């Protein structure tokens, strides 16, 4: 296999194979890849919510049976898709099938293979929803305990939750607003707390549903039967368990409490876990809100300085309103590219490394010009010095003037992103 790549690989370059097979590989960040990753997140979320609920006597439905087949088929297809999913390494995009397959075989393939085989064993054994001919066979052989064990083995699927962390991190790379990133971070913490409480609630009910003389479920059922004359349904028992789980993370209380030594031991471990997790959760949210408050405070101070400047200098109302409008409008639109002066640590680089960095950044910008292309073939040292000493970046907001009519030209400018429009100044008869 030969590489379709430039002689000097740069950050962001794609390394791919020749031939028709390269069209089958999906690039990181492509629309098809993002759609598939979103489906993966949704399927994993469904598994995380539904699989622990097997601790409850859930009624079987066509929807649950259908979703069991859908999730199994999806993860089977996902295994094949991972052999065609490019990845980023050392700042480059790897699209060679041999490299992709080798990386997948060394990382997630053994785990995915085990999970998919387990999914199909469970599906073929209990029929997805746990009803039908397979259950009849197990009932005849008095082996219903096998079905329960197979259902509980579905908890192994939740290992895929590890993938959600990396997928969400990739999605966060597409968000440019710092405030939005802070909000997303807080939402991730809240969702993680809810999921953890969901798992604990299902485990708490499963512990209370054991064959014991005194459990919290039997006491709750007897109390409800005595007071209201009815048996609690699945929804009532689940939300009671979830309520109990949430009270372990907060200074709240409720009428449910441990009734035997196993439940009390479980309660102690949950309290210790909640003490650590909830304190970290509160501190993380506090830090995120503080960062957002500081950022908004700095913006408010800048706006106040603009207002005071225009007022103290007695700027005309029309010009002041235009300035206000421009600043408000472009505060959210202007996504400034990171420039060299924005990275102070570059000043610690050795001179030779800094020269190479500036050549690789600026040379592709000036070489399309015939003058610099010819100069490079004649004297490449001169082009290197130009890149190192004579070129700098400049950021211009939308609708902002780069230069005005009649100004003396002191440098040549090249547009690297966006568009520039010339307009004619009627008074100066120039552009």
C-alpha cells in the first residue's frame, strides 16, 4: 500500500491508502461519523436506563423485545464499522485500513466481541424480551434460574458506557462558546449523578427483593396495603428506590430504611460513596459557575469602560449607538483564530524549532504567489527568513475595515480564511 500524502506531513493531514477501499473509510468529524456516534450515545443511554430495570418485575412488551433486537444488531454492525473508522494520531488523520484494523484489534475488539457474543447468546436463549418458546422450554426443564442469570449478564453491556466519555469529549470539540462549554460541563455532571442514582436505586430494590424474612420492600408493601389497601406497582417501587438513593446524596430523609444486616451494610457503602461523589460534584459545579461569573464580570467591566469613555468624551449619540451595536453584534460572532502571541509558552522554544514552526505555518500561505514560488527554488534560505521574521497574523472582525482609502501601504496581505470585499470611496476616488 502506498500513501497519498505530501512529502512533509503536517498536523491535520490525512494518511490514506490508494485504491477504492479508501472511499469506505469514514473520517473523524464527518457527518456520517457524527450521526453514527450520536446513535451510539442514544443506544448506550437506552441500555444504561433499561438494563438495570431488570431488577424490577417489568411487564414484557413488543417495544422492549424490538429494542432488544435493535440494540444487538446495532452493536454487531458497530463492530464492522470500527474497522472502517479513521482516527487521529499525533495530529494527523489515519485512514489506512491496515492501521485502523490493527488499532481496533489491540483496543476495543476483544471487549466488543465478548459483548456481542453475549448479546446473541441472550437473544437466542430468552428471545430478547424473555418470553416465547424459549421460556416455555426452560419452564419445562425447571431452569428459570438460568433465564434470570442470562438477563443479569446483560449488565456487562454497560461496559460500553466508557465509550460515551470519549464520544462526548469529541462532541464538545465542536462547541466554541466558552459559556456553552461550561453549561455542557454542568449538564454532564447532573446526568452522571442521575445515572449513578438510577443504578443505586435498582440495586437497592434488587437487595430488598431477596428471599428474606424482613426487607424494606416487604415492610413497604405491608404498610401500603394496611393504609391504602393496595399493592404498589412497579412505578411506585422504582421511584421510591430512586427517592431513597437521592436522599443518601443529600441531607434529606424518607420513610424507607434498612431492615436487615445486608441492607444496612449496603446503605453504609452507599453513604461513603455518596459523601465522596457529592462533595466532588458540588465543588465542580461551584468552580464552573465561578468561572462563568468571572468571565461575565470581565465582559461587564469592558462594557462599562466603553460606556464611560463615550460619555466622558462626549461622543455623538449616533456614533455611540453604532459602536454599541457593533460590539454587541460581534461579541458572539467573532471566533478569533489562535495566534502565536496567544501562546506565550512558544517563547521558550529553541530558535531552530521556532523557525521550523513558522516556516510550516506561513510557507503554504505565500508559496501560491509566483514570486515566492520562484524565490524558493532559487534561494530557500531567503524564504525561510521571510517566514520567520517578516510575516505576522492579523484578525479582523466581520464588517471591520482592514485599511482605509488613501492610507500608505506598508505590507502585503493575504486572506487565509473568510472573505474580503473592496469598496470605492467616492470622496477620495480610491478603494
